[in-house]
């Protein structure tokens, strides 16, 4: 079936009209594809030089220069005044590419495209051959911004910080290894969210987490009220050493998922209903009584491994019961940071592996910059959560001025 093009989709609708006389000058008969490309390049060259000349309305004089527009290399004549005080805007001094050219490469890289895919895209869309060295040079310039972001000053207090990890393959000492990239997603006193940093490590443990928390401390963090994790090894000991007043809360949803994994699909709904009274109890004491009742009941007898699993994590489950429902809804799951990791996985899924830690950090930071652009909104029911935290923590919680 033939598609009908809408008026809004008609090609050239928003393009300026070219005088017929000018077209007649270029088109004197049938033209090959090469002739059309040569004519368009010649016209673009003249247009750039005329635009630069317009910038020189308060200056006079001309000198040769070179630039690389989006559609390939062109030799252009850049105007210059005798005193050398003219500063072009369209193509700056000593520049070889338009400013937007680098931005396009970085935008494509941030969306997970490989160097080869970027080369193909630029050749197809703009007729420009871009070398792998140029792409690496352009993206490498981002590392200075990454380092500045990783070392930026932080808030003195964070009400809630979620910690989680995703696995990536990175070449290290000639071998491709599975490494974990750890992220810290914080809820600020005004209810907005911010990624505090990312850290790469092959194995986790108290020593690694001590380095992470000391990094946060050095950057200005004085207190964390609640840290929410999914059973990350060694995090408890390190958190207590650096932020001794912080409460460590394990993810209730992960604990529930692990419990349901022992049952078949047909049984999971009923098993979840049997576990629900535990994590919806009004207090830690009542929750422990519900856990004991579950262990004595038919589901606890059928799956005797579930009860001990909850008991092993009980010390990090119980802080949950000290909070009212509004705070519980915020901290009972690490879904907020898991959603972030899920978006990052979409970006890196086309990569077999990264050549270095810096390469992985660079891409993930660019992806985070795009993803977190929407983090301006406060978390749900934050006003209620803020009031409850202010009551629970007193002077430790310092809300922002309205």
C-alpha cells in the first residue's frame, strides 16, 4: 500500500528557497551523482566564506585557513583584519571542525554506538569519512569532565543513598575480566536525586567499600541517614567505620524475590501472600512473630530454606520497621537504582568488552548525563517522607529552605 506523505513531512518544507538563476548556473544538463555532490560542496564552501565575511563587518582583510564541515573536508578562505583582532564565531581560529561536529560524535557515543557504527553513520548521513583516531580524540576530551564530576563537592547530608552494581567485561592486563561498576544514587534533602559517583572493582569487600565511603567523606559528605543495598559484601563493616550513625537497610524486595525463587511459577503468588505479613508488620517484634508463624506453617514446612534466609538478613531487615509507611515505601526496594542500571545496560549491551576502565567510565558517564537530565523531580510523597525523617532524626536531618 502506497503511503501518503503529510504536508508536515514534505522534504524541504523548512529549507530556504534557492533562486532559480543560481540553480540554472549549476545545472546546465543531466548531472551524475558525483557532479551533484561537487556542486553542493562548492556552494557550501562559498556559503561558509560569505558567512565568515559577514562576521567581519567591523573588520577588513582576508587570509587563508582550513575547516572540516559536517559533509567532508573543504579548503576555505577565512577573513582576517590587519591587527589580528577579529575572532570568527562560525569557525573559530585554528579550528578544523564545526563545534557541532564534536557534539554529534559524543551524542552518538553516549547512546552506545561503537566507533565503527559512528563511522558508518557519519558516512551515510553526512558523506564524511571520520577516522577512528578522530572519534577517540573527541571522546577522550570527555575524561576531564568525568574526573571533575567524580571529584566534585557533595552535600553534607543525604537522607537516603542506594548502592548497587552492574557487571561489564573490561580488558585488564591482556585478559578480559568481569568487573563490577558500583553506583551510588542519593536522595537529596529536597527530594531530588543525584548519582554521587561510580567505582570499578573486580571484587567487592570491606576494603573496597572503605575506599568508596572515604571518597564520599573526603568530598564533603558528613552523614548518611539510611543506606539501602542488596546484600553487597563488606558494605556493613565499611559503612559503620566511616558513617557509624548510618542505618543499613537490605532490600526487602530482593529478599522476597530470593524466597520466591524456591517455588514454581504456580505457587509463587500464594507463597508471596504467606510472606506478606512479615514485611508489613507494624514493628520488628510483630514481624519476628510473623516469621516464626510462617516457619511453623505449611509454606515454611514445604520450603524450610526460606525462614533461615530471612533470619540471616534479619539484622539489616529490622531498621525498616522503625519507619512509618511513607518512608518504608521509599526504602523497601532498590528499584530506583536498578532502573538506572537497566538503562545503562541498554547502552552497553552492544559492546563485547571495553579496552580499559577509563573507556567504560567514559561511556557510562555520558549515558548517566543523558539519563539523569530527568532527575529534577522530587521522589513521590517526599513532603510526607521529609516530615517523618525530621521527626525521626532530629538535628541530623537538615531540610532545604522552601
